[in-house]
C-alpha cells in the first residue's frame, strides 16, 4: 500500500521550501509499529492531528537509503536485517528532524502484517526492506537529494518487458497514473 503524506508533513515541507534560506527536508528516522487498526487495503487518512504512528513503535531505526526518482518523487528505504526482531509490522512511518530535537511524521503507510524474526538459537531470521516514495511537487529539491534511486533500487522494468505475457500498455498506464498522483505542497 502506498504511503500517505501527513498534513503535518505537507506543512513542514512547504515551510522548509519557503524559508530563507530553504530548510532541507531530512527524513532520517523510520518507525515500525504493529497496530490492529492498520488496514493494508486502505492508506491511513492524512488526519491533521496525526503526528505519530497509531500504536507504539516496535522498532525505530535510521533511514537506510534515499534517492531521487524524478524532481517530484523521492524513494526512501529502511532495511532490517536478520539481527532485528521478533515483532510484527503493520504500519511504517518516515520522520524528519524538526531542528529542535523532535521528529515530524512526514509519511505513513499501512502494510499487510510482516512477521520480522531475528536469528536466534540456530533459527535463521528474515530480512525485510520497506520502500516508500514521497510524491510532492519539488520533492527532490525539498529533500536536497540528487543521487538517483536507481543506484540502489533494483529496476525490473527491462526484465518484465521481456517476460511472456507482459502487457506494455499496463506498464505505461501505471507510469501515467503515478504521475497524476503527485501531491502539491
């Protein structure tokens, strides 16, 4: 399920772009939570009061990577290796430093339950990578990110295009739909 830009996040980005000099958006923290209220079929509502995950975090970590997809889309990823666990994840939040020692929830997503297990007592744990895309006008400029996401994200486009039965029209329409989904700050 795609992420939702929170109202607080939208305002934080707009304020940063309007500041003189502009204040870069630095998403540096990712929180994972398990909440029974997270519906993976529906994104969270961008509630003006939403300032944190709906349940206490089961894991908090630094952002693993960020990359520019295009001027209006920036990908953010968090990678949990097999040393991290044991917990269930149903909600993921990406946070920026507010410059005063606090965190601002920029985007949040509901996901199907992920059972994150760590390696222990001879049982191999699992790895989990979560990537969300910040879709706002001037996202790359706001975040001061110039490194292309392709440097660390796998691009399966060519492999899928060679796959029997792959419909090129579906891929093209998905790209058009993604472009129309860009939020305006």
